[in-house]
């Protein structure tokens, strides 16, 4: 990540002949925290800043640095709380601006992370990020990074809104399809009852073979119509979102409908041969499969909607966005005039970093490669 080194604003130090023991201790704690932070030991740096805050509880600069550490550890909730306090209580407008900017950074990062698990929460966080960056622009209209970050977040929000709308449309289609399956199930059960009655009438010799054949032929036509509508329902499931993987419950529902149509075809053939008892059994199986498909579809509708996106590498990402200023430590806590650099990332870098982390997690989840003995 090509991150320039932002400046650290230091406390104005009054050069006195002697410093009090408390001031020396505070400065030492801050220096140690800064050194640990620069070395990437963020947890230890936070501990040093915490001790410094005991001696100077009102130091917004120390709190700002601590928030940076939390951000670096991906403890975004604590980072948000600390940055909010800095933005609300600091009298240093430069520090307030950077705290607001970093708040945008926190919400942006959290929103990006939630795109695969909760689109609605991701949307809310990205909208919050934009709100914080706009506050920065209210004070610094020429802040190019804040302006660029807003554009990046808007592009991602547009994509999320499109996906949310697709999910709503899918839910509506699934609800309509569930109603259709309920209707088909009742019709299939009704046909099974008719076949059962016809079989009983034949066994009790209430009707002759010619009359039985006529009744079976009528039921065969009815079964054929139910089968065609069942096939149409299965096709609707397959067409819901051809470009994205289907939830397992939807795939299960489609498989059950395929089994149902197989049983229905068998029943049609058996009814055509006046094999009433065998047809009844096939019809019962068809009804069972339709019921299972309906149950699977209902479970899918109850599952929390997740972002069913494809390969994240193929997702169009904004060009060189300004990643929200990673905790930029503009005002490092009280320290001697030795200015220490802190990260100053861009929004695109946040996206790239998140993508790399996803790839690393995927690599870790893959089974280890095992050598296969050659047989040639």
C-alpha cells in the first residue's frame, strides 16, 4: 500500500528549565506508545496510551492515537467510540476534522466487510461513512480525499442497492411460487384420492373395466396437466437468478420438483394402462416431493438474505479511490519535537486490502495439496 506519511501534530511544549515528574512520565508514555505503534505493535501501543490517559484524561490527542490503534487491530467499534469523542470534545479543529474523516474510514471498512453477510447493514455503514466525510468537506471544501471517498462509497452503495432490490424481487417470486406449489400439492392429493376411489370401485366391482378405463383416462389427462405446471414451477426456480449461485434450499426445492415430475410421468403411464394401484403409489410419491419442495422453499425465504455475489475479483471497483484516511495521527500525543508518521490510506486501498484478506482466508480454507503417485 503506497501510503504517504501524514504529519503528526505535537503538543506545544513549553521549554522550561525543569519538567515535572508527571510531565516527564506522560511524555515517556506517549513516546513509548508512538514507537510501539510505528513498529506495528498496536495492542502494546494502546496500553501505553491508556496509561497516558490516566495522567491526562482530557487529552484528545492521546485518545485519537488510541483510536488509531483500535482501527489497526480491526476493533472498529472501539475506534468509532474514541473518534466520536475526539470529534465532539476536541477544540483543535484540525484534529476534529481528521477524527471525522477517520470515522468515515471506520464505517467504510465495516461496510465493505459486511457486503457478503448483511447487505442492509453494509448499506447503513457506507451511508454513515459518507455523512462523516461530508462533515469534513463542510470545513475543508478542498479535501480531495474526502470528496473522492464519497464517490467511491456511492458506487458501492449503488451496487448494494441493486442487489437488495434483486433480493426483494426474488423473495416476491418465491412467495408467488410457494403459493403455486400449495395449489399443486392440493390438486395432486385430490387426484390421488380420485385414483384411490377408482381402484376401490374396480375391486368392489362397482364399475366394469370399460368404465374404469374411462375414469383412468380422465385422471391421466388431469395428471398430465399437473405435471406440466409442476415443470413450469421448477423452471421458474432455475430462472430466478441465472448469474448467481442459488441458495441450497432453492436447489433442494428444484430437485424435489424434478423428482415429483418423474413420479407424475410414471403415474400418467400407469393410468394409461389402467394400473390404478400402481398409479396411486406414484401419485402419492409426487405429492410427497411437492411437499418437500414447498418446505425447502419456505426455509429459503426465512433465511437471512446474504449477498450472493460471484467472484469478488470480478467485481468492478472504483479507480484509485481515496481510502478514508486511515487513522492518520495528525495530532500525536504529547511528545518531543520528533514527528512520527502514521498510515494515510485511500479507499481503494481499503478495498484492495479487504480483497487480499478474502483471498488469504479462501486459501486457508482449501484442503492441502496431496501428491498422487504417477501410474504411467
